């Protein structure tokens, strides 16, 4: 009779399942940090031998926008964290306090991918794999929203299982304003997460919204203050937090201030300093809650709860990749160039009215036509 026995401690050898060794992963991109942080028990003490992995987009000078190399590094980082036997949860965040991520690196888009659809098609394979790596991670994934979560940053953020934000953060899309469509996940995730009407408002109009509104819409788990004045945390002074409804009874908690209130809010903002330690405490608190569950039961639960997002994503991602690639010959070529070449004085958007007028008259997409749409081109 065969009897299963457990090898004595220290004799069992694990087989590696990572795509590349740790050393190779670390050399792929200096702009993505992979860090093991000790897990904490409910009393705050460190837990021996168990960790939470922090994956940090480290490109703060460009608002943590991801380059091609960064995308590759994120894929490998999530695969490694998913495989790590001593990891409880993954925290996905950005460096600094200005942005979690503002999407793809517009400079790289404008200077390399614009006008090269075959190259962008290969890039979009990597992007798709990045989103799939987040959705397929065997560990719960927490998006630590340390600042703006815009465009592709919103898409990879919504691929995570939880989001905890500091209340100065802004959320939203940028596609139709900058020559693209938010089909790297937002058109899949937003209808599932916030409903079709609000998804339409966010995806088409590209108007960013506050962390408080994100909480109300249901794409954020919790919000904490981050602005400190004279040693005391204060709520985001740029949004209205007192009036709960307008004259029609609509909830407007967290809407932007206007007029004199906006001027006062800017003055208050100038007095303060950013401090994200409450954000870190809330993230640690959630990691501890996850630690105090059965690991396989938690993995199965998150796999099931991801299904609405995952099914929409898998159904559309290849068609989206093809369309986005071809769009690099027309509107994306113009939009990304405008953002990259524009400035504060002339703006960073094309002349939309001139564009529509020319297309209505049958103008072809040529290099000269694209040049004519750039900010300040009519001067």
C-alpha cells in the first residue's frame, strides 16, 4: 500500500514557474519597482515569512505613464507575484502623489507609434497581456490610487479587484479628446461597474471626476484625505462635500467647486502639503483583512467575481487591438501628436471643428492635413 508522506522541513524543493528568473525581471525596466513588504497581523505586528507585493509604476516625471518596456515589466511582475507562494496580496500603485497612472506614454505614442499601425498592433498585444495579467493574478489586487487615474491608467486600475484612493485623486477617460477610444478595458469594465449611462458620460465626454464621485459610482472601495494644513488632514478643498443634492434631488456629493468657492479652494490647496500615510494605513488594513481568510477560497471567490469584467474583456480585446492599430494612421496620429507637441498657451488638442469640417468635405488623411490640425497651426 502506498502511503503519502510529507518530506521533512527543508527537504522539499519548489519548482519555479516564472517566465524569467528574478534577476532578468529586475533588469527589464528601471521604471517598474517590484517590492516584497512584510504582511501585518491585526495588531499591526509584522508576520514572519509572508508578504504583500507592491508593484510601483516609477515614471513620476510623466505622471507614471507606461512605456513599452514598463508594460513588459508589469506583465512579468504580476506573473511573479501570482506565483509567489509567500505572497498574500498585490498592491499596484504609482510613484509620488500626483498620479497613479495617466495611461500610455504619449511621447512614445506620438514619436514612434503614430503612423505605424503594425508596430502599434504589437504594442497592443503587450498592453492586452498586461490587463490580462492583472485579471488573471492568483492573488487579490489592490489599486493604491495615489493621484490621477486617467485614460489607460483608469483601465488598468479597474482591472484590479479593489481600489483605495486619496481624495485629491481624479478619475476618468481621455480617448475621444486625444484621438483614441477607451477600448483598452473601459468600454468593457465601466458598463459592468457603474452602469451604461454613466459609462457613456465618462467614456465619451472625457470629463474627469473626484475620488468621492468614484466612491459613489462604485469603482473605489474607500477614500482617505491626503492634504495636511498645520498638521491636520483636511478634505479635498477643490470639491463640494457638504451639499448632497441639487434642486432636482440628484446626488452631487464630490462635485467640483465653481466661482468664489473654487478660488477659496485653490487658496486652501496652496497652504497645504500632501501626506499619503493614511492611504498606506488603509491599504495595509485591507491587506490584513485578506490575510485573515482561507487563501484558496479567496482565490476562487475573486476568480468568480472577476468574471463579468473578464468575459467582456476577452470578448473584445482582439477586435479592439486591431481597431486601435489602424487608428494610428488617422485620429490617433493627430491626437497624440497634438498632446505631445502642444503647450499651455496653445492647448494640447486638435482643432475639432476644423477637423469635422474638412472630413465632411472629403479631405483625406495626409501628413499635411494632420499638421494643419496641431495646436497653434493657424497662427
